[in-house]
């Protein structure tokens, strides 16, 4: 708490850290910002050099009398219940039976939260939904624009002017969680998926043509309620933090169930690595290898679907697990850190399987 109070006082503008004593990702960002401002190595580690540069710490106001503090008997919470789901770090979770779509257990599943790159489930779903009626779209060529290339965050590592098939592009979207690839696909399909044609004179002029990326996001927002996702609103195709870009654990489980019915989708999200050939505008070719960010795929019994991480969303994961002929979908949102989302998920799955065995 002392560190958080002092960073709030020293940094300009103040990061307005929550003074809770938890050294999470947001506090680490503030530590790095302070190190940058004092020309220290940006390690995010609070070491002796950091404390020296920080100077006198800011204490909480109205310090109580020491004798009173030492004599006070602090209350205890009730003992932990031996029943119920495990303790987890995530803010919300939902466990759904894939076959019937029934929600088996959940916590805060209808709370609207930031969802980071789990957004890309909808991006992939829209493309693959179109491919079900028009399989040839998978062989169309996606050309990387400068906007796609310049998209920040996780990347598929393609460059402006490079091209590849839609079939390959979906690997670059879902495995490395390519924010850039989501923009490239949105630009390619936006006008086709929009509810209003891009050449509608009442909505666009030659001077102000409709942006296909915006049209793609419009299609995402049209599809969500059709699937029953009543608490979801998209602002972009990748999940970078944006005002109003929110969903819930329940809605993401609904989307996951719909997407898992598509054989191609299942193949993409269960692929651990994939090599593709991309071609540049001058005709050169180069190989690129994408590895899936979902670490659960390295453990037998687990399947996709999508990771997601931002400061606002925390660490998120939509996944599946199978035992025998039964499959579960689990959504965890807002885990404390990347390793925590896997621990949260595995603990929730283990508890769920035990509960199902006792039925």
C-alpha cells in the first residue's frame, strides 16, 4: 500500500492506483513508468535503486496510536467452507456443458467486463460462418494494409503489402492472437458482411466511403444478439481496450458453444503450431511460424479456444476440456496474471469433474 500511495503522489499524471497492497499488473506498469521517468532500467522490479529514486514514502493519513494498534484484537472471517468451487483469482467464470448448452456453475457470469483477445472468437466465427455457405472465401487472398501492420499488441508478424490466403490468415489470427491479422480480415470482409452495402448512397459518399473495418465491427454487433449474447458490445475486431467494448463470461460461453459446432473452428483452435508461406508485393516469399498462446493445449484432455490479456481485462481464457464423451466449456475473465488463468481453469475443471462424478 505504501508503494502504491507513493507512486500516486510521485507520478504526473497520477496513475490513481487502487491502494490495496496487491502488486498486480497495473502497479507494475506504474513502477515501470516511474523507472522510465527517472532514467532507471525499466525492469518493473522494486529494488534498492528504485527505493532510492522514489525518496520518502507517503504514509496513510491520521496514523493511529501505536499502543492502540498493538492492543487491538482484529476480527476473523468465518472459516472456509469445505464445499463449493475452488478459490480462484478471476473476477468471473462460467462452466457450460457443450452438448446441451446448460450452464452448470458460474460466478459473476453476467458482469460486463473487458474481454481482451477473446474478442477474436467472434472475428473468426464471422469469417467461418461465411465460409460455410461460400467455401471459396477461404482461398481468397488477404493483403496486409499499413493499418493492419501498424496495429499494436500481439502480432502475426506480417508486413505491409504481404499477402496470404484467408485459410492461412485464420491461423495467424487465432494462434499468436494477431491483432494485426484481425484488422486485415476485417478490412477484407467488412463490406461483404455489413447489413448496409458499402456503396449505399444514403450512407456514404465518394468523399467519405464507409470503412470496411467499421462495417465488420457492425457485423460483430449484429451477430452477438442473434446468438443470444445480450450483454456484449464490440468496438474493434481484436479486443484492445476501448470504451464500451465489453462482454460477460456467460455470453462468451454462448459464443464458444456456437463456434465449436463448426468443424473448421475446432481445428483452428486446437492447433498448437502452424507454418505458413507469405508473399510480398515484390514477389518474395518467406515462411512464418505461429504458436498457440493457449498453454492448456500442452495437456491431454484440454482444447482451445482463446486467450486474452490486457491491463483492463486481466488474463482471460476461453477453453474446453473433455473426459470420455463429455465436453465442458469454461470461461475465466480477469485472472490475476497469465499463469493464474491456467491455474484457475484447471482448478475449476477438476472441481467440475468431481462434482459430475458424484451426481
